[in-house]
C-alpha cells in the first residue's frame, strides 16, 4: 500500500522516465526504431527497474495513467529524433493487458498522436500474445481500431506462452518479436532453432516482419541473419539507455 502511494506521487511529480533500446535491421545494421522502457527515478532509491513496479502499476490500475504519460513521452522523443536525424525513427511502446482492455485506448492514442505531431506509423505498440489471447474478440476489436489510426502493432514475447500461430493472421499485426528465451537457445538447442525457423516462415508467408529480441552473442546474430530474420534487438546491439546516450544519427 505504501508503494502504491509512492507510485501515485511518482506519477504526479513526473518521476517516470524512459530509456530507449535500439532495434536494427539485421542485414544493414541500421537502427530503424527504439523501444521505450520505463524506469522510475526514485528520489532516494535511485533508478528502479520496471520489473520492480510494473506488477503494482498493473494490479492497482495505475498502469492506465502511467501508460498515457509513457505514450506521450515516447511520441515527443520520436518527434525530436525526426528533427535531429531528418528521417523517421519509430518508437515502440509496451502496452499492458489492462490498457488493452480500456475501451477508449484508440481514442487516447489518437489524441496523444495529434498533440505530438508525429506520423502515426512512427509509433509501434508492443502487445504480448498473452494479453491478446486473454480476451481475443475484445482485443481484436481494439487492435482493429488502432490499425485504423495507422499505428503499427507488434506481438511481443512471441513463443513464450500461449503461442498460437493463428494470431499471426490478425490483420492489425505487422510484426512479431520472438521471445528472448528462444533466442537464448538458438546456438545449442535444435528445438529453439526449429521454432524460430518455423515462425519466420509462417510470418513471412503472411507478409509480417520478424524481430528477434535478446540477441547477446555474435553467433545468435549470424544464425538469425541466416534464417532470414528481419530485425533485432539485444545487448549485443545496444542496451536500454537514456535518449541522449543513443546515437541514432
Ligand atoms: O526494461 P526492463 O527489462 O526492466 O523491462 C521489464 C519488463 O517491464 C518487460 O516485460 C517490459 O516489457 C516491461 N515494461 C518496461 N517498460 C514498460 C512500459 O512502459 N509499459 C509496460 N506495460 N511494460 C513495460
Ligand atoms: O517484455 P519485453 O520484451 O518488452 O522486455 C524487454 C526487456 O528485455 C528490456 O527492458 C530489457 O531490459 C530486456 N532486454 C533487452 N535486451 C536484452 C538482452 O539482450 N538480454 C536480456 N537478458 N534482456 C534484455
Ligand atoms: Mn517489448
Ligand atoms: Na518482448
């Protein structure tokens, strides 16, 4: 309860900040986007990791309000990149299951986009397969409304839980992010390699892109290029850092 109170104050005093992790085209190495990852700059405890407060934001419902702040910070950053780099660098934002359940999510995002002045396709929403699976008909409705806005929608953590290839058929989905657990097993584990290979085949057959997350070694990167994976993210390519430490142009 104390932590909940502290999180409410954090929201009020704008103690939430975004770190950004680069996402690159695996063949050219060019940075195409960055994923926004939330951190809490606590006045005494310093930088607090998302895993230490996301569950409480979720269980208290605060994630909806924090999510609005996050989206607006992320879009403002995308605008700065466009101005600095003279090209579009898209920003990816994680959307929690509770946000997806909000009936006015698309309306919210529409107004954030209008306020920021970025092009809708410069914003990507990362939604976990679990969140979509949980309430498929409702999710599909929301995802369609989001697609109509022109934002991109990616399935996050693909291959980590109730993976259903059928999800790849959903028209609003433009890419899948292969869970880092599968990527971690890529060099030693034939099963993980086969699952990734199969996912790439199905996704490409449906004209969706594939992103691998959690790339930590050169060998993993090499195999992913060999398998035809489109984009990648991970410590090998770049850690999540404050925007000013991300060299995009
Ligand atoms: O960045 P880090 O490794 O600490 O992230 C831990 C978890 O928190 C990840 O699952 C990540 O998706 C999630 N996370 C980080 N930032 C956000 C955010 O802004 N919104 C939501 N919903 N989840 C986030
Ligand atoms: O759930 P989601 O995929 O959004 O979580 C993203 C989180 O994964 C990031 O916040 C980051 O802290 C973490 N991450 C990013 N790259 C790597 C990596 O190469 N290895 C590991 N172990 N974690 C990573
Ligand atoms: Mn993510
Ligand atoms: Na992920």
